């Protein structure tokens, strides 16, 4: 593969963009390919190379790169009507109605412009609603680039995970390991009266993929109820991806107090949203005293793209298609891994997948989870499959990033750039793409 054009572009980018990129995960070594255009399930780079795309914008592109006619014409008509106004429009009401109709925990929505903005606002809402300062987060969880959640360590020793965040901010954040009910109980025993909320991805999607063990979210639900804290599901990745239109909360049957959205809900345009019960949501200004505002919030072009994407998914076989392909891909990967790298773990659900380079596995694979780790206690791999972010990070992450990712790229398969981020199927992917991808895994693993 020739990458001269991308290399030249990266040379220019390094002079004017820190690290040559606008989001650090894109700065793959030695340099990223620059995308010229998307075509269905593929991207074409500046040198004309084509890749099957499982990055899908890091999650937003449920329908792939070619927007179906109703989505495209809604985007065009809202853009040509004048891009935005600073006054309300019908389309934001329609999208809020759609979300409230389909997502179990949601009665009201506040739209913002990124997943980060959604989690910032959700944390402020939880604090304002409860009058408490502390938030529980999962070690290895990701809630965007915000001060309250860029925190590592444990509940006794929380520290900022980035420079630029005062240690005194991190003091109010209590990190616990995902899937550890005992740790959750202990943090509530010690700090229960000060905990405004628990912020959790239903599936760890940015250091994973890690599925919840049976009963974990139910335990968080009960602890929050017993202590008057809010359970906040960060569904920025899982929303309208896992569990279809009812999201991961519908699939898991656990109803949070507040949900954050992003990615798919904007149909490929910048977006975030916070949803929940009316009584909680009305704590936001102007009805309540928790300040929240945004010039671009509820942007008509984004709202139209999100609404028509979700309507399209409701009216067509989108979720059947992506989930069946996901199942097929994870089943195929389970076979390839069993043959060639039996220590590795195939993870994911619905249209999300990842092979985690875990270091050891069980001797018998009889009756293992057949299409991605579901944390089944009677699976022979159960004691070896990752339960939390630290377990994923303990795998062969350098091998994944430095050898496996570039080799897959050379095979024409575009994966997320490191071990940790989820990969996605779209409505544009086909069985032929999946078969080609499995052949590539076979050659590279
Ligand atoms: C992507 C993501 C975010 C941040 O969203 P941005 O739009 O990148 O700010 C927050 N939470 C989760 C779970 C995410 O996957």
C-alpha cells in the first residue's frame, strides 16, 4: 500500500495541529492515513487505498457512510433553511419525543453538542439534584474529556488522570472496579450520604469490551435507591446500538435515573444528550437551578440527522442486520481464536466486537460463549475473561497496537487504533465484508 499522500498531509498537520490530529486516538504510529471519503462500509484514503471500516467514526455511523435518502434530504433541507437560529425548532421536539417514546428511563431530554458535554451536565445535574458532591465512576470507564471523570486510582486515593486537573477536583470522584459488587457496597458504606450518583457505562466500551456480570447493574440500582443517589448510565456508545431503540437499559432490564447519549443520536453530526425522569430533568435551568446552556444545542441539522437515522432504523431491518452480522463475526472470530490464539477473548454484543489479547485462557473451550464473552459463570473461560478495565489493560496491548493493528490495516481492514476502543458494524456491512474480515484475522492473528 502506498501512503505518500497521507504522509505529506501528516507532515503539514504536525505544523499546525498538536500531534497532527484533533483527537489523540487518531495519531496512530508512525502516521495515520487521511480519509478522502466514505463509501458504504468502506473508507478510501488520500492515496486511494480502500478499507472495510469497523471504526465507523468511533460509533456514530449506525447506517454506514452513505446516508439513506430520507436522512440525506432532511440534512440538506435543514442546512439550506439556514443552519441554526438561537430559537427553538420543531425537529428538536420530534427527536426528544422519539427518544422518550423508546428509551425506558427517559421522559425528558436536554440536547448538547458532544458526549463529553452530556456527561459534564449529567454530573452537575446529579450533584445539583441531590445536593451532594461525590460521584462513583468505574476504573477504566470513559465519560469523555471532563474534569470529574478523568480520575484514576481507587476510592481511597483518587488522582487526576490528566495534567491540568486540580487534585482537589479529583477528591470528589470515587473510582471502583467494574463488575465488583463488593467494592460498590463498600464505597456506599463509607461514603453513601455524600454520593450524588454512580456514572457507569452499561458495557465498558472504551476499555473493553466488558459485559456486566449477572446482577451487577441491579446491585448498583439498589445501592443508589437505598442511599438516595442517582444511577447514571453513560449510553454514549451503547445508546441506539446495544439493545436497539431501547438501548442497553432495555436489553439489561435496569432503569437508570439519568442517561447520557451521544454518537448515534446525532446521525453522524456533533451531538450529546441527557435524558431522565421529568422530576430530575427539570432541575436544569430554566425550570431548575442547575445551570446548563449551549449556543449550538439542539442544532437543527444534527437533530434532523439523528431523527431520520433513528426513524430509518425503526422502519427498516437495521438492528436485525447489524446484530446478525455482529453475531456471525464474533462466532467466526471465536473459531479463529480457538485455532490460532486460544488465550485471547472474543468480546462484544449486538453490533459491537473486539478481540482482547488476554494472556491466558482455559484448557478446555467446550461450550464457551459462542459469539462473544457474555460473562456466563459456567463458561470454561469465565475465570480468564476480563471483568474490568484493569483485566483488559493487563493483556498484550502493545502487540495489539504495534503489530496487529498495522497488519490488519495492510489487509484493508480499518480497526480502532488500540486494544481498548470498541469496533462497530453498520447497516452498510455485508456478509462478504464479514467473510473477508475473518480471512484477514486468520492471516494476521
Ligand atoms: C465517546 C464517549 C464519550 C464522549 O463523547 P464525545 O462526543 O467524544 O465527547 C463519553 N462516554 C462514552 C461512553 C463514550 O464512548
